């Protein structure tokens, strides 16, 4: 449920922010991410990539909004570029495998590097 919420939230923030008026570019990002994840999935035996797509969106949003200040549970302040890593740490602490999340971060980083650097 949380992944679905974060996917919708950060997709909306990307669409309203850095992709405002550039719907085809947003679609290209999603297709690029889906293709990269589908190519990586057989090598790591992953069957569901929804969490990876969520992490990709979070990573791209976080890198494009580097100055946004956030906090984890109101206790630990950090800036937006650390958000995917905070989510990854929380996921691992809850007992999930980091593989799916790392795929999303890697694909998000690849897109960010190719597009913005």
C-alpha cells in the first residue's frame, strides 16, 4: 500500500514540477524505466517490479529537488537526495530484500545521469 501511495505522490510531483508541459518526456522516462527494469529482472529473479518503479520515481524526484528539507518521523532531518536511501533503510529494517529497491534506484540514477548530467 505504501509503495502505491509513494508512486502516485512522486509521479504527481514530477508531473507538476520538472515535467510540467512535457508529458511526452514523462512518458519516455516511464518507458525507459520499465524497459531497464524488465531487462534486469531475470538476472536477479524478480517477478514484480512495482516497488522498483516507485523507487525510480522517488530517486528522480529527489535528485531534481536537492534543496528540499525533509524529516523521518519528525526526528531525523535530511535533504531530499537522501530520501531513497531512507526508504531503502526502512525497507531493510522491516525485513524486505533490498534487491528490488536497488534496481529502482539504479534505473533512476541511470535516467537522471543520462538526462540531467
